[in-house]
């Protein structure tokens, strides 16, 4: 796995791709535990992901067009697919996501899938909020989650 770091408006972000540079497989916020097998290298795909992320953070890009390969269980992958369907500038609740996967009582499992999302930002788990509309956990911290939601609200 190749990994490279960028200073962004929301802090230092690490972006990883598969060894052959065929897809993005990880996003790391500052202070995150990094994979031991990672080699610091800026592949062309990582550079493109960073460019798209920068455009997103400037409010110029609403949909990422990158090959992604998140590692997870079939349920997690199903949840992550639904997260990608949440439109820019909108939010959904954990309960709504659970209902969409056909398991309305699996709210906590949806929360766990969001927590274990290896591609936050590119798979927009920041758009998932509590049933009361309040912000809940985010791997990058609630401050970053709030920044991302405010950015999307401003651009809308």
C-alpha cells in the first residue's frame, strides 16, 4: 500500500492506495494509527484523490470520481454504498440508513459501519447524524464533521 500526506483545510490527511495504484483504500486523519505495510509514496492516483479532495474542500466539487476499495464485511460495504447515495449538502440518520439496508433495528450496526469506514470523506459518513439531528461520532472528530457539513450547506 502506498500512502501520502497532505495539509488541508481540515488538517493533515493521509491517502492510501493499493500496491498497484488501482484504487484508493484508506484515508487517515492526523493522529490515526497507520498500517505498518504502508510505503510513503505519492502515486498518480493518490495525487488525483488529493486534488479532488482539495476541490471538495474549496466547495468546487460535490461528487468524487475515484476507484475505491474499502475493506469490510458485506453489511458494512452495503452501508457504505448507501452513504455514497446521500446527496451533497444533505444528511440522513442512522435509522434511515438501517431501514434502507432492510434492517430497521440495526441502527448500532450502521453506526459501527460508519465508524469503521476506511474512506471517510470519499464515502461520506459525515452526512449521517443522530435521529434528533445532532452530530454524533466521527473518526476525524466532531469538529471536522461539523466543518464538512457547514461547507456543504454553504455551497448548496
